[in-house]
């Protein structure tokens, strides 16, 4: 049976022999990019936890109650 050359989404499959080894610079860039991404995610989560105000959505509930009273 012949080996498939395309995956189900149309991307071409690279045979095992054609894939070259990854360079050291590419590994470092991948590591740095991943670290930057997750550090930004952590900073956003911490910032939201620090600056969260519990009463932010009170105005929305008042508006929703007015709209509900107007419709029904």
C-alpha cells in the first residue's frame, strides 16, 4: 500500500528522511517565544486578579432589569 502524501486537511506530509535536524538557534527562539507567551499570560491573569472590582457588573444588572421590565 502506498504511503499517503497529504494529511486530511491538505497539508503535505514530509517523509521521515526529508526532515532535517533543527538548529540550535531555532530551539532557543522556540523556547524564548514560549516563555514570553506564558509570562504574558501570567501577567494578564495576575493583573486581572489585582485590579478586579466586584461591583463592575452592577450597572449591567440594572440595565438588564430595565430592559426586562420594558419588554415584559
